[in-house]
C-alpha cells in the first residue's frame, strides 16, 4: 500500500500547489501604428473602440491623422486628417506632438504644438497699447463631432503662447468640459518665468474662455512636455518639470481646481544644467492616480493621492537603459502596464520595453527589445475591456 499512500500524497501536493499558484498575467499585445505613422496617442472608449492619432510627414512640418478600431476588429478605419492646414504639425523632438482626449457623447478632441509661427495679436493688457500682429507659435486645437467624417477647422487656443516649446496637453470629461493646458513665456523671457496656462470650455470645445496663468516657483523646463488629467469634480492634475536656477529639473505635481491652484508637490529632484526633453504619463487606478516620468535615463513611478495631496515612495522600474517617454494603462482589476522607449534620442529610434504590475505595484512580467520604435517615435499603452493590454508603437 506504500505506492497508494505516495500517490495520494503527490496528488494532495499538486492540489496545494495549484491552490497557491498566482493567476496568469494578462497578455500584452504590440500593435504597429497604421500607415507607417509615428507618435501614437491612443484612448479606449466605454464600448471598447480604440481611438488613435498619429503623425506622418516631414518631422518639422507634417500632419496628424485619426483612425479608430472597433472592439474585436483587427484593422483600423480609413485615416482622417486632423489638421485642416496642411503641414501644421511637428514631430521633431518627440515632445511637441498631438494629444487626444475623448469627451461627452463621443466628441474627439486633439491639440498639438504648431510647426511654425503665425501672425497673431499680442496678448491683451489692462493698460491697452498696441495690438499690432507679431509672429507667435500657437497651440492648435481641433475636434471631431460624434459620427462625423471630418474634423472641424483647427483653431489657435489662447493668447499667451510666446516661446511655446515643450508639448501641451488636453483633457475632457463626461460633462462636456474640455481643458487645453500648455506652458510658455511669462512676463519675462527665460525658463524661470515660464508659466502654465489653462483654457477651459464648458460646451464640448465649441468655445474656450481666456486662459488662466499659473506662475510657479522655479518656472518650467522649456522643452519638456506636461501631462494633464481631469477629475469628475473639475480638478486638474498636472505633471510638469521645473527649472529652478536653471538646474533643478525636478518632477512636479500641480493641482488646479475651480478656485485656483494649490502649491505644487515635488515628486523627485534632478539637477541638470540643460533641458532633458522628457514626457510624463498618468492613469487612474483604484489606489489613486498613477504617475510615471523619466529621471536620468530611468523610468520612475509613484501613486498620487489627490485628496491628501501626497505621493507614495518613488520606485524605479526594473533594469537599466537609456529610457524615455513612459505611457501607462490600468485595467478593471487594477493591474497596470507601464511602457516606454529604450535607446531613443534626438533623431534616433530605439525599442519598446514594458513592465506589468499587479494592483499593488508588484512586478508580474516585463520585456525589453519587444519591438522597434522609429525616429521621433514613442509608445501608447492601452487597457482592453477584457483585462488584457495593448502597446501601440
């Protein structure tokens, strides 16, 4: 009977191992940008439709295109050009490209840095004065009505866009509110006096009010992108890079509410006497707002608590390389995917890397050299309705 006892014990051990085994990680799929485009920015709506914009053309003067892919489909729709003025978008530098947001009732909102200046009146002043037109690089905005086959003509948002350089951002919510956010020169030239500007619309982007300026200690790094997330209570969460003393390139977190801005929170210090041309990422999770950014060629992440205005300990992702341009997505189970580029630099492509974490931030899986990234390229992470993930590259 010894063999029977051994058999039973082996079976019990097997069952115990199965019971204690962790569930399989959700799959991660890599998808190429259609039509050989670059700089994808993707969002998923409640029906599982993927909305994607991308850039094509000369890096200094090209076009943005929009496509969609229904749930369960494997191909994208025919592309629709976003910008009504041909060649008015820019890809050079990677930080100045298009940004997309989905609003109420299926409206699609897109903003991007202009490829070249246009003649615009200077900002209004309380004391009046000359209004002669001057060359100024605008922040362009265009929107796609629900079910329409073409974007409305692009519009320049805001008056304060002098020395626009680092990329702006856009956010929208289910109440029809749309926010265009950028940084540009303040009353004086130089990074120390750069300000964040917020233009708001309450009618799905039909009209925007005059932008509100936020002067911040340390200013802003001139050619780094900022990231914006809109909450249901009307507050904006903004990540940006400071430029205190021309060397303190710290990662910062700013909250802007209906009654103004709260003092910013420093997430991580970085002393560098030059602009690193970085980008930020944010995503909503059960534990708060997840944030990711680059510091010294590494990708770091933290969880932000908007109610307490506190951040968790900053954690570096596993491994080392020249890392840039993070993107984040969270599925319904709270699992999070962080994707980024490795080896990319000015006029140089690289590869895709990613890390999958559980809802508590514990690493489940990861990959490097997962696919190629073209020159001026980046990646966009998406959570699918079934819990799996997608990286558009």
